[in-house]
């Protein structure tokens, strides 16, 4: 999903930049708009990357917590299986 959002952001930013250059005159306002769009795109992509990193580390922590008592119960196994399935779906 993040790849779709990343592609959309890049396409949107490139389209706006091309639209600003369409009149043949790239004004200061056009340049400022392009910089703002580039920053917005980069921050969005970075936010997605950080969210993914945090999400994956949280799942690992849950698995470690479930195994901490030394007895991996049926509930622990079900919880771990659910986390594995969620990661598989998110990676698609």
C-alpha cells in the first residue's frame, strides 16, 4: 500500500511541477510551490517508512512478550499466528 501512496505522491508532485512550467515562465511563486510539493512528498514517504519500521518492531515485541513466561500457550500461538498473517497481508 505504501508503494501505491509513494507512486501517487511522486506523480502528483511531478504533475504540479509540469503545470507550473506550462506557461513558459517559472516565477518565484512557481519555484516555492515546487519546493513545498517536494518537501510534502518526502515527508509523506518518510512517515510511511517510519510507520512500517515501528509496526514491525511492535509485532516482534509482542512475540517476545508472549514467550517471556516460558510457556507458549495456545493463546500465545494464536496471537503470534495473527501477527504473522497481518505482516504477510501488509507486505503485499
